[in-house]
């Protein structure tokens, strides 16, 4: 944490230098001494300190200065740092003004010039003021601050990116936090039109940033260090992380490319309770953090956010084309991109996405839903885990399920937990048919299968956890996929015991190998896979054995 500041202001250079010297001699080991030669300069310095999330412990200000006197400066400075102690340096002729300012700016003390010797006439007074300030001081949050509007899709995008990449941040809603509007003003941003505003600890800021801009600022690696790797893995979910750990630990130069954040869809889960070895469960973010730490320990390069848009076959190489125009070559490619929640195809949903309608995002938006009613759409484990998480914050959680029960799609342990949670209601036979709202979600329309009637209900937050679709368009025309876009592998490529079209090797495709030699698939993106975290980890580790067998003949 940065040292609290003592700000001293005087327009006389010699006096300012002398005050700063005495302050630094007595307090420099515990406080940062900041000086300014005018009230206007000092006010700008105070605003910059606020933007850097630093604190001022004491203002020691000369009264008689041109343009802005000491009392006038303190009147404005106390609104920025209301808890800072305030002391005025005055000549004998200014004592009346100093006495009057005790009430007008809540002045804590005034000192007459000269203050020599400081051991008798300065330090004892300031010691008392600083001790009193320290007694009530609570260190501020150290890290990134995001100022935005709850209903802004771009604000949601920034929060989701930081949260999923496990970057601590503090959210300041401009509608609710008094300091938020002031920080926007100090940063010279154009009010609500230029939000979100992201403030970094070093005092720098980004206005309406992209994920890539944030990644560059916080030091995430977005470009590969080398042009070639033994193994390239696309997708950083459980399958991709497991493959990275096993590949790198067994000597393969490995790069992992993730478009959003390591952890994949599993990384957004608030609690995974049926993963072997964790009897009390763990969050998806914890699992992702452990996997990333383990992978990096073995030397895996992790690029995030980085998007692969195509692959070119240039035997014996597989050349990945990235969105930023760069390319990465490899001998073996593992696709572990997992799946994404299917988009809700009802009127109004696209317009309100990020403004009350969210896909996943239980970890990011839960606190904002405190004491509100929350609606969830979906009946699988991800919806159940989210419902339990939201129940800790929301006054009521309503789960909308199209089927007659949860038993066909959700694990029994979650069904039991939901049944035992008083503020969770499961509405079976309920389909969402429309969402309404101007700037944010205001109402939802539900169709009841049993009665055939529709019902319009007020709503502020709707979270979607329906189905799964793979993002494999970038592989179009390269490898075989099924009708839904899942990658076909191994024996499924040979329904008639014949090699897939274009297969030129004498051997058959390995168990997790796609229709092009050297390209493998693991986890949820693979056709016919079991959609569980444990199976994804298992497939990722198994795939490395086939990668070794493939590389042995390259």
C-alpha cells in the first residue's frame, strides 16, 4: 500500500521548501510528503491522489496565497478527502480568518509562522493530529476500480472479464456511489457517455476499454513468444488445462490459447461439489486458478484473450491463424474449446443482453441482485449451482424449467439442495417467451405448459443457462463435425470401418483424433463426450498420450 500523504501548500518557495524539509525529517518514513506552490496546483494534486486511490492524512496549508487562499482550498479539498486533518499556517494578522475557518472548513488547528523550532512548535501539534487520524483510518481497496452503470452491457463485459481472469477489482455504480461521479469528473471523462471508466493503481485509466486493452494493461500475455510449438491447445477449460499440464510436464513445448479466460464454462460455476478429491466442493474459479498455476509451473505459455479464427494445413505443420493477424505453427493441435450457453431466441433478449439479461455471470452479478427477485432459465447443473449461489443474496430465486422436473438433467445432490432452500422456487413447465424493457430489463413473459396461459411478471435480472453449442466455425472445411458443430473423433469417424475422406495414413484415427491426422479434440467440444468436469480433465490428459504417438511418426 502507498504511504498516506501529507500535503503542504505555500506560494513562497523558501517557506514551502522549509516546511517540506521539516515534514520529511519527522514523518517521511511513514507518510509521503506532497507539496504544491498554489491552491490550484494543490487541488489538481488532490484529485490525482483520489484517482490513484491514495489517501491524504493531513493538509498543512498557508492562508495568504494569490488566486486561491488556504481556507478556500480547504473548502474544496475536504469534499475530496473529508477525513483528512486540516491545519492552517498563518501570520499573526490572519488569525481572525483562521478562527472563523474553524467552523467553515472544520479546521483542526492553526499555527503561527514561524514554527521554529519544529520540535516544540510544529511536531507535537501534528503528532496529535496524525495519531487521531490513524486511529480511525481504514486502508482503501488496493487494485483496479471500475466505474459504470449496472445496466451497461460494456460495464458488464469489463466486470466479467476481470472476474473470470481472477483480477481483483472494486465496482462503483455511478447511480449509487457518491464518489463515482467525482472520480469521473477528475478523470475528465464525459459523464455517463464515456463509461465504464477503469482506474488502475498507478493512476492511469481506460475509458470504455476492450478486453484486449485491459489485458495489455494488467500484463496478461496475448501474443506467443515463439513461432512454433510441439503442441498448441485451443481452449482453456478443464480439458485444455489438463492437456497443457500433462503435455508440458512430459517435455512438449506447449501453448494454450484462450479467447476469454481460463476455466471455460466450468470456471463460471459458483460451486462444483461432485469433483473427486474435494469433499466440500470448490468454485470453478478456484479450479481454474489451480490449473493455470500448475500449467505455468511446467512452462506452458497461456495466451488470453486471444482468438483463433482459422487453421491451415501445411504438412507436417498445423498453422493457427489468430484474430490479431499473427500465426502460430505446431505439429499437434488439440481443440478443447468446450461449449457456450445457447442464446435465448425470444423477442427483446438480444437488445437487453448485458442490461438485465445475462448468460452465466452468476459470480459477477450476484451482489448487485441483493434483496431482489432473480429469474434463472435452465434445468442442468449449471443452473442449479447458480440458483444456490444467488439464494445467498437474492430475496427469491425462481428457476424456469421447460420440462416436468429437474431429475432428467440435474444431479440429485443439487435437486436436494434446491428443495431444502426456502427462497428458491422451481417453476416446471414454464417457458420464457419474451423479455421487455427500454434501457434495461423490466418485465418477462412466461408461458405455462399445463394451462396454456401466459403471465407477465416484473423482473430486473434474468440469467440464462440453456443448452450448449460449440464454437467451431473456424474449423469449417478442415475437419468433420456433426450437425450441431461438435467435432467427430476416433471410431465415430469410421461407421463403416472405412477411414474418413482424405485420411492418408495406414492406421485408423486415434480415439480422440479428428478427421485430420495431428488434430485432436477433448472435452465438451467433442461429439459424444460426457459433459462433466472430470471427464473433460480425463480426456485432456488422455489426449496427450495420442499426441505422443502421433509425434513419434512425424
